[in-house]
C-alpha cells in the first residue's frame, strides 16, 4: 500500500510517499523483488527515472527462543559468507568458487530457498537437506563482465530452518 501526502504538489513544494508492506500477502519464503513507479498522473509512461526498486525477504517465524529447543535444532556453518572475486578461479567471463555448508546441529538442516539478488550468477546446491554432522557444497559461478555492470552488489540469499540464522546472505565483493 502507498499513501501520498499531499496528493498534489505545487512548484517548489515537497511531499511524502509512505509505503507499507502487507507481509500476509506474500506467497513464498525468501526474496521477493518488484519495482514501484511514480508518476504525475494515471497513465504516465513507465521509465527508469520514475522507478523505485523494492526487495523484501520473508523469513520463517520461530515461535520460541527456548535454550533447550535451540540446543537440539539444526545449526548451519559456512566456510565463508563473503567471496572475493580475486579468490575465484576460471576465465573472466565465468569465475567459479565453492562454499561448504555444514550442519553442526542435532536435527536435519533444510535449505528451503536459494535465490540471487542480481543477475549474472548461477548457484547450485549439492543437497538441500543436510543431516547432523554432514556437509553440502554450494557451487557459485559468476559472469565477471556482467557483474561489473551491476548497480547493486551481487548477493545470494539462503533460507534455512536454523532458528539462529533463518536468513543467510553470501556476498560477492571486489
């Protein structure tokens, strides 16, 4: 929902647009991206100058922070959460790296969503359900040429059933 105050602006006058996200209307866990466009009147042409990009992350709700439940829950450990492009291997137009995910908890770890904030990347996971003491491999490949042209920094979102980190973000940096 959006509210505009005042609804009409005269020259040199300022206004305020308030956006409210109705999370109950989101369908899926994880990342939802869309764009909002401002205009002077209904029917205005859409353009990048009028665009407001919006990204929202919906995470699972964990009803309790009871120490006993957390002690018996799955626990995700990653080999790294920040990947430097200089540490990736391969050709400049296809840089690659691997990240190891390990479940050090006492229950099965479930990766329910794996999404990218930006284009120019491919991500795959060897398995989405990791038993206690086991590991999985996340393979990341990046188009080095396309990444340089992005306005946003490249990031990967992972939604898990680990109550201590239901949302994990892996960043690709210079």
